């Protein structure tokens, strides 16, 4: 079987089947927008849209990608349709890249929903779009592979969503999305530095606000390491637990 053809077929099927599933809509689109609205309502005075935008984009990607993988991988494993894919004459790595590419695209699309809203409220002419696009791309990859790791660790969709929240909700407060890392208690700051979203949001802040905690090369390097590590760990778990 042609690997490219197999890759595109699996990706196309997932996009048609799972993109509009309720968990993806509720967690991937509605929740980040509701969180943004909360900030508009609760913040006294004018809201700095540019300051808020990196956090909302990162939140949209994180919840969109992890929700997508919780549905695609866990649901297909429960329905035993995933076993048929494992029997296909393609490597596990190619198979999982195909299964995760839809979530990556979904995360990228989610990231620009807040951008479209921000265009109506703020001047984005000074935004460094190259850094923003790079940040969105790598956050989507890292968050997707985090979702893949979660999905292969459980059996039920609700277990995947619950396990996802174990990672997602702490990231809202620890990764500098809305609360600057410098304002966190000292004992929590080390946790921020071991979470991949911290470095992704820092890239977005570099492009949107032109402020950053770390140099771009470090941010991109850490995200690449996280991506490779999470993907490798996930595929190893699949080969060990799912393939006899």
C-alpha cells in the first residue's frame, strides 16, 4: 500500500467523521470562547485584547487537540475498528501520524477563531505573524501528542476527557496564559517550566506583544523535544499494549 495514499485516506476519514462531534465543539470551541467572555465580564475597565489573545489562542489549541484525540483514538479502540488499522501494511508511526494530523489541523483552525474576534476589537498590524504561525503550529503538535498519550492510556472516552483535564486545567494557571509566571508563588514556578504550553504561549507573546521570557530558539527547541518524546512514548505504549 502506498504510504502517502494510506496517510491521506485515514486523515480524510477522521476529518469527515469526527470534526463536528459534540466533545470537539464543546471543549474545542465553546469552552475557550466562554473563558474569554468571562475575562471581558470580570475585568474592570478596558480589556487589553493583545495581552489576552496569546492565552486564548493557546487555550483553544490545547482543548481542541486533546478533545479531538480523546474521541478519535478512544472511540475507535472501543468499537474495535482501530484493530483493522493496525492490520494495515503500514508502520505504526505512519498510522499514528495520520490519526494525529487531523487533530493538529483542528488545533490550528481553533487558534484563529480568537484572532478573527480580535480583529474586530484591536489593531493587529504590528503582530509578528511568522512567530505566531510557528507558535500555533508547534503548540498544536505538542498538544496533539499530549492528547495521543492520554488517549492510549485509557479505554473509555469519558476517562480520556477526565484524564485530559488533569493536565489541561493546571496549564490554564501555570503556563502564563492569563496569569504571568512571575506572579505565581515561587514554589509553583518550577512546575511552569516543565509544561510545554509555557513555551508555546511565550512564542505567541513574542509575536503579538513583542515580550517573552525565553529566546525563540529555546522555546521552539523545548517544544520539539516534548513532541518527539510524547509521540515516541505513545507509539511504544501502542506496540506494547495493543499489538500482541
